[in-house]
C-alpha cells in the first residue's frame, strides 16, 4: 500500500500529525465529558427519573422547588386515563453536616420504584425511616456507607445505606429517602428550631402536618402503550404541567442558557478541530504537488490519488483517536471526583465518529487541489 | 508498419498577442521496434510534442494515430487510462517515488491499474536485471546514483508493456559515457518488440544511438533523417 509506505518512510512527520490529531481528539473528548458532567451534575437526579412523564403543579414553570401536589391531586393523576403507574416525588432542601464539610443539597422522597437507583456500593431497595441512598459524589465530602449524618438546623439524622450514581442535582449529591422520612423532613423544616417541641403542644403544627400529609412536589408517571405526554397533558388539563424527564431536567436553574453555552463550546471545538485536521492534510498534499503530478502523468486516476490520501487519513486518525482517548481518560482520572467530568462511552463514540467525519471533510480541501494538479507539469523540469 | 503517426499537429499556448506557437504542422511517423530521437534547441517544442503524444496536452489541431486509431481523450479519466495502457513515460528528473524502493517503484505501474500479482514481481525483477540493477532492487531512490535512478525510471516505464515509450532528456543529468550506455540499453530493449521509443534530447551524440533523428526548430520539423 502506497499510503502506508509513505507513513513508514516519514515516521517522525506522521507521528507528529497523529499526535496533533490525538490532542484535538483529547480536547474534544475532554470538553464533551466536562460538558456532560456539568449537565448531569445539574440535572441528573431529575433527568434520570424512571418515568415517561413528570407531572408538575400548573403554572410553576416546571420548577421542582416550587411545584406542590396534594394527596388528592396525586390520586387524580394516578387515576387518569393512560396512566399505567405513578409515584410521588418530593423535593426538599437539606443541610448535611458531613465529615469533610457541611453542605447544602436536596433530599428526594420517592413513593416507590427505588429499583431505578443503580447501586454502586451498599444496599438498594426502599430505605426504612431515617435511611437514605445517596449519590456517590458524596464521598468527596467524606461520607461513607453506614455513616449517620446530622441535618442542620432541623435536628434530624439520615443513615446512608447505599451509594447510587449520576443522581446529582445542581451539582450536589441527592439523598433519596422514603416518603415518610420526606414528610418528616418537611414538617421539621417548616418549623425550623421549633421542631424540638412536640406537635401536641402546637395545635397549628398538627394542622399543617395534616395538610402536608401525602403531598409531594411532582408525580412521575409511566404511560400505557401508545399514550403520549401530550395526551396526558390534555387529559389532566390546565391545573398540571406535563413534560418528559428530559424536558424537566432542562427547565429551571438556568439550564437553557447553560445548555446553549455547553453546546456552543462543543460546536466551536469541533469546527476548529475539523479545520486543523483538514489543514494538516492539505499541507501534506500541497507539499507533494510535484509527486502527485508525476503519478498522474504515469496514469494514476484522481480517484487513485484521493484513495491514498483517505487511507493515510484513516490510519492517522485511528492512531490519533487512540492517543486522544488515552489522554482524555488520563485527564479524567487526574481530575478530582467533584469536578464535572462524565466520560460517557456513547458520547465519545459520537465524538470519535465526528473526528472521522471532520477528517473526511478536511480531506475535501485536498481533493480539490488533487483535481487541480495538472499532470503535464511533471514534464516541466524547470520548476523543480 | 508505423505504430505511431503524428498528423499535422499544431499547438498554440495562450491567445491574442500573448499567443505562442509551440508546434506548427508537425507530421511524422515511427515504425514498430524502432527508436526515434527528437533533436532541437531549447524552446523548439520538444516537450510540447511529447506531452501531446502522452495525452497530457490537447493539440490545437491535428491528431495522434496509434495502430491506425486516432486517439480521443475526452476526460482526465480516459487520458489516465490511455497513459497507463499505451504510454511509458520517463521524466527528465525521473520522479521516482522517494518512499518506495526501486522494485516498488516499478510495481507502482501495475498498482495504478489494480492489483500487484506474483507475475508482476517476477517481471519487475527481470527488468531490473536487464538494466543491471538486480543488486539495487531494495534500495531507496536516495541511495541510488543518478544513472541508476535513470535506469529505474526507464524500467518503471516499461513495466506495463507500453506501445510508446516517451523519454524526455534521458541524459541531461548524466555524463556522456553513462548517457550513451543508457540509450544503448533502451534501444536494445525496444528493437524486436511491438513498441516504439521517442527520445527527446538536445545532445547530438545521444541521438546517434537512435534509428532515426527528427530535428525540430521553432515548432517545425526541419529535418528528418
Ligand atoms: N504552458 C506554457 N504556456 C505558454 N507557453 C509555453 C508553455 N509551455 C511551453 N511554452 C512555450 O512553447 C515553446 C516550446 O516549449 P517546449 O517546452 O515544448 O520546448 P522544449 O523544446 O522542450 O525546450 P527545452 O529544451 O528548453 O525543454 C517555448 O517557446 C515555450 O516558451
Ligand atoms: Mg523540454
């Protein structure tokens, strides 16, 4: 193979090109992983809800923090046409006194379906009262499975029974608890420091507790086959807002702007990568104009010459992809776990596919010059 | 029998006041198994003539006839196929592929047409032997002398059994002794085969090794010996 002979003949030159491609690949992959890390860090707990649809209180603009559905409303959703299964999801702010440092995060109360949480350490399933399954990034705060953590200022405790993954919300690890624990945390939060006093001494507290009973923030719904999110929205009417978990994830907390920025970064890195790779091969093509003219004068078709270039690109981009993936993985391993870095294989596969595409697009510059090289110039010795 | 006929070929570069008539009504023919030297001063149109026969340039008028068939090269693709199948081209500065060994440079020719077979390798070795290069087969062009490179280039041009060998200034970069040697070898190869060889030179001594000499002056055939 001509293309390979040339690479082997000029090892240093082509090694440098492969390295440069590798750096570009590493850059695109790292940016992709960091972007992905940012987005899952911001929304993982919302977007990964095991549901076809998420039902919010109407007119809350898909704001999880503000949405509130009463027990009666939850039942109405559960009973609606097209709903196969439904479980309430409660959201509440908590402050955790972790060993390393205290931090603010959220607890999610799930009415059921704890099987949706992938367990990376400890045990899964429905936690009992006062227990929690926590996103594994809590390890960075010194939290371990089995720890019992004080929640401030409400004088409650949660015991960590297992770690799950990709379940952060606004960059903080979410604590998953059962609905009873969730209600307890809510009531305690409402009364703040007064929570130490018993309910019996405060008639108004009993009143509030009754009202809170069975209410949640949103309802996660699994639809019957053939029923769409829009169908459910139609059925439920204006008192509710119905969206997919992905739409829910991208609403609020500045996510629309953040997603724009993140996509912008990736598009820019991709375009620059395509240009740089294209220019590399364009330069090597320009460098060989005389040789290409001679080969064409000997009877090589343009297709033959272009195939050689494509073969070289294939070899060098594959080398570059290996180098780049290695560098990106190394960079990821070197980053602290709190850093948003989420190397997702499917995304990287897409990135790699795009790198081959960029190289191909870049090769079109070269194709143009290959087509333009006049084989007759091979006989003009004066120019050489 | 004349294998190659050049019929009333003219070539004008440019147009209007900048027009240069490089060839003006050139007519001649070459017999099978013979070698023709084209002799002429600089700018007389030698390279232009070679380029037209090689299908690298279109004549402004006139035609090239091979084996009785006028050639028509409408696209770059048919021109490339024509060069692969009918023409053996030797450039003045050889244009060996620098990253291919001598034998791989020969194998480039069948590679352009498709696959390289064991017979091709056999043939390449045979040609290298014929031109005294059997010990140089694995050498890279940078490791060869000027005369050796010249012979590799000639052997390469012969790889596809061309009907017409076109050789541009084969001896420009060689001393007279080596130059004559190369021309003699080439002549020996051509004679007795179903091919002809056109050799461009401005050195009269080299032309002596040819069967006939065509003298070009200002784009016209001045003398045909
Ligand atoms: N591409 C071109 N455009 C314009 N004029 C050209 C071009 N190529 C050649 N010419 C002119 O055509 C004439 C013949 O050129 P050609 O190269 O065929 O001469 P030559 O006999 O090969 O000369 P030399 O011995 O110097 O190689 C010259 O006057 C040259 O200037
Ligand atoms: Mg010339």
